[in-house]
C-alpha cells in the first residue's frame, strides 16, 4: 500500500508539470494511459478520456464508476509560484490542479488499482479519467459514458474533504434580451430598453421558487452581467443581461426555464439545459457504506460532471473545494494517503453488503 501511495503521488507531480487546460489535455491523457499500462491494466482511450475496467469484469455484476477529471483552469493571476512546478513543503503539494482535481484523480486511481486484480468482488469497477470538466464540455465524460455500459453507481472525485456530497446544484445560464426604441436623450423620444429590463431584473432578484430542497435549499438566481447603450445621448434600443441559476433536485432545468418564461417579458436564451441537479437516496447501499464510516453528508452548491450522469452518484474526494482555482493551489500529502484508505474502506463495506 505504501508503494502504491508513493507511485500515485509521483504521478500527480508529473501531471502538474503538464499543461492541461480544457480541450488541450492530450498530454495528461498520455501520461495517465501510460501509467495504467505500466501497471498491467488494459486501458482504453477516447479523445482525451482514459478508462479501464477491473481485470475480472463480469457483465452480470453491478458496475461502480470511479471518475475524476484531469483538465484544469488557467492559473490564477495572483500565483506567486510556478503553477507547473510541483513542490512539497510542510506536507503540502503545490501546483496547478493539485487540489482540483489531481488529488481525487490519483486517489481514485490508487483505489482502482488496489481492487483491480481481486477475483472475488461482488461488483465491477471502471476507472475513468475524463476531460473538459472545467468547461462542461461535450467531449469529456458525456461522450464517454455510452462506451462504459450500464453503471449502477458513480463516485465522482472532487475535493470534498472526503465528506460525501449527496446532492449538488445544477447550472442553468440564460442570456436575456430586452428591446426598446432608440431616441435622443435630450428629447422625449424612444423607449428605454434599460428601464424595461429593470422590471425583469427585479423579478429575478426577488422571486422565490415554492419548493425547497431538503439538502440544497432554494433555487438561486443571480443577474451577473448587463450591457446596454452605445453613447451618453442615445436612448438604448437594446439591453442584454445574463442570469446565473443554480437549480436543485426539486426542479429539472427545463421546468425552471418554463417558470421563468411565464413571468418575464424579455427574450430568454438558455445556453444549455444539460447540467441538471443530482441527488442520491440515503437508502442506497453505497451511501450506507459511507455513512457506516462516519462520513459527513452535505449538499454541494457547485456543479461537476455529476450533472451529466443519469445514474445514482455522489461526490467525494480529498482536498478542499475552497482551494480550487486559487493562487498557489495545494493539497496535503496526508489528504491523498488517507483518501485512498477511505475509498478502499468504502468499497470493502459496499462489497460486504452485496
């Protein structure tokens, strides 16, 4: 076990040295594929997604997906270190993507390798290191899932302090357009699109959806961008604004869109309705296995690749979400080591329950 922990930490250090912004993850995919093959694993690749089933995969057994992403955002402007130089100081591994989601990625990988050759599992494992998570791209886990067969449950590796996010909010972004009539500001001309937009903006600010989620609370809508006007003396004929909406398991994104359309007068253009909220029953055997380990349960306000999975999932991994996308990102070495042990305990408990 000690050697395996050291190997995946070394792999994480290698991944940090490789630029892997969303859509350009080919070299980190190369590294992950090569590592799996060096361990005797028959791994597969589709675009920049790498995956492998356990050695004794049996289509008659339920399959558990172990998934995390290997793309990163671009470095925060306030970095004081080289983001591509992995350094360990005071038990912290610094580097871009170390916490989000390199730590969960290699921790799940170590857990997969621990179980890979075991012939007596009551379930299958599939490990998937996927691309484009940071941009919710269509060439990441979404394009890969049809290749994996039927999935009974998915563990999505994100930094959660090894607590379990049993639900996460979905994401719906809409661009709104309000049309007026241009005119000279010095005269009583035109129809001001900004003034027309104010009524709808106020609705987004104050409306409360009647159903609230037990774990995620209310749907949250926030106007985040507004653009109008071309010069100081012309009444604007158009006002555009953007609304960031965090949906819950009480409302599919399409239902939220319909409620909005019934209450505002502006033109609404959703960027996508793909990223729905997700949740898992507390009676699910895999969740019960986590509860038996004393894992804390919570609802996550942030969206991950969970939103693209139609089967039961929860989000769990080493590291802290508060460090994601920050300058001088890091993960503690002990978080990775303890995370591997916790994943293995979780899957052993689940195996015993089947």
